[in-house]
C-alpha cells in the first residue's frame, strides 16, 4: 500500500507533468493544424454563450486559486492571515466558482452528448475531456464537505506542502498525503490525469490565449461609405 501511495502521489505527478510539457511541445511542432479550440458554436448556439461563460469564468478562478493557494508558502501570508482564514476564503470563492464551472460544464457536456450536429463533429477526446473536467469539479466541490469539519487549515497546509514538494522537486512529497481523506486523493488523481491527457485534447489552446488582443491598437477593417 505504501508503494502504491508513493507511485500515485510521488511519481505519477512527474509522469503527468513530463507528458504535459513534452507532448504539448511535440504537438505544437508537428500538429499545428490540430492546435485549435474546435468551437462548435456555429453548429448550435443554443445556450452556448451562457454555458461557455459560466464554465470558463469558473475554471479560470479555480485554476488561479489553486495555483496561488497551493504554491504560496505559508510564511508569506502568515503575518496577516491564518491558515484557517485562508481555508474559509478558499471554500467560499472556490465553492462559487466551482458551482459556476459545474453548471456550465454540465451544460456543455450534455450538449456534446445529445446534439446530433455537435456530437458528429466531436472526437472521442473532446467528449472524454469535458466529462473529466465535470467529474473533477464535482470532486472539488465534494471536498468542501470534509473541509467544513476541520477549519483550522491543517489539511490545506498538508496539501500545499505536497504541491510545493512536487513542483520544487523535494523528496518525500507523497508522505504529506498519508492519512488524508480519500476524496482529496481522488481529486488529486483525476487532476493529474487531466494534466496527463492535456496534449491530446483541445485544451492545448490554453497555451495560445490571445492576450495580445487586450493591448493591440484599434483596427479599421472596412471604411464606411
């Protein structure tokens, strides 16, 4: 059991991360014609805007919340915020964003599975990744239940120490998750699996976020007569 635990939470993160980086680079180099969002809005726009906005806003808040919350060392916020306070904020903000992401993601998944035109234009990985994301957000919301039972922030600190140990190549990362509830471990495992399959899905368009449009100069496409 100890070996399996180390395999999942000590070695699997590096396997997933390696495939994520190398796979993304190889796909960009050898498959640029597949490097796209694959939007199906032109096929069916019914409730598409609502679902897409809910999903994307929710998932962006969740992503950056996890990024900052897990990778920020405790000593950075300790002078003005306790671990318990940080956990309550994470529950509130993450809960709202999670519900938004779940509703939007469920609408997009239902549309992809039931709309004949959208389904016909979807690949297997299109369906797999949206279902994986919905499952992952659901698991994340379910972690709120046990988290409400220990608002001292202790478990959150252990999760943060695990994430920091993985990212900064520290030894014994898996030890931080010993005794952690199964719902947290399942949430981490599914998250790592999403990272693993990332290069083989339409999620690669995240690398090409059009941030340049924010600061670009106004352009006149056609002059008025």
